[in-house]
């Protein structure tokens, strides 16, 4: 038997979101992750979302920041900033920024999405190059995808071995972002034991990741779908990112056994 593949852009179980119907995402929500590289506490990363006005209309504005700290910064300097404005009624990206410096590898790109024309206008600020590209229906950027999945993935019907695919626009290309459901697992976190859903995102091997199956992700099985832990095998070594702090959740965080 082949594992079921659930294309979210066509799924009959897709949830139509609106400002009043959002089940997982809340304005003012904030997560902080502690990232370990081997024995080093390598860095912290944060992601937050707030309701704002963008070009005169209410939207969600999400910001993700990652930096290496302490001794790790001496070996590998990381300064990453991601920014996404997306439609409050349907979790559709409108404007995206990726400004990163990872050990000397730099990118500074903005993307404006037009969902009527199914296009993305890319401005590479470092190279001074611009281009407009066709996009797949219901496209997501790297940040909006995080919120889209939390809102739209129907975890009540997902089965071990199922695949989920989301249309993702990265740099100047369309990708079918694919991940596999590995099953339920109770994991120990800073806050206590939490029931989680375990996934295997498929990524491009090469500059950063050792293989396409290098990442494992755990999210809470409650209505928030909080990212609890991420483990990744890199070209050199491995990292673990654990949820360290949070605030502004829309729903109760279900901890089975508190520390």
C-alpha cells in the first residue's frame, strides 16, 4: 500500500480561514527557540505575529529572527531576518523579505505576490536584479507556510505514513514542500511531557542539509500546533531546536505531566 499524499491546495479537508475563524494563530503570539549545535548553545531564534495595517488593509505581519551567540558566533556567524505580510482572511502571502548572513553566505531578497495573476515579483537587492515569475495556486512563502499549515492541516484525519504537500515559492522557484507524518509521540520538553505529532519535512540536500530526509519536527497535538522541537543533520554536525519560551497562544497548551 502506498502512503496517502494530501495536497493541501486541493484537499477536501482544507479549512477556509478568516479573522474570526482562525483556530491556531493569534495576534501577539510569540515563540522563542533555543538552538544547540553539538555541545554548544549555539543560538536563539524567535518568531512572532501581530495584526497590522499594510497598504491600508488589515493583515498579519510575522517576523522571524535567528542569531548565533557566544562561542558559536566565533566559528559560524548567523544573522537571519525573515518578514512576511499575509492576508488575514486566508493566510495568503502578500510581501516577503529574506535578509540573511550565514557564515558569509548572504541573501537579501523581497517578494511581492499577486494572487489574481498568480505571479511573484522578486527583487534581489544584493545583485540588483528583478524578475516576475508565475506561481502555483495557493502559494506560500517560507514564513506564511508555517502559519498556513497550523491553520489548514487536518490532524484529526491524518494517518501514519501520509504525505502532505504545500506549494512554496522560494527565491525564484516554485516547490512542492513535502513532509511525511511519522506518528504520535509524547516528548519531554522544558515545560513537561507533551503529546506531539512527529513529521519528516523533505528539504534540498546540499549547502546546509546532509540529505533530503535530514529534518525531524515535533508539534503539539493540541489546537495550537506549537512547534516543540526540530532536529536536523547538517553537512557538518547536527542541531536541535527546542521551544524555550512562548506567549499569546490562542488555545490552552496541553501539558500531560508538568516538570
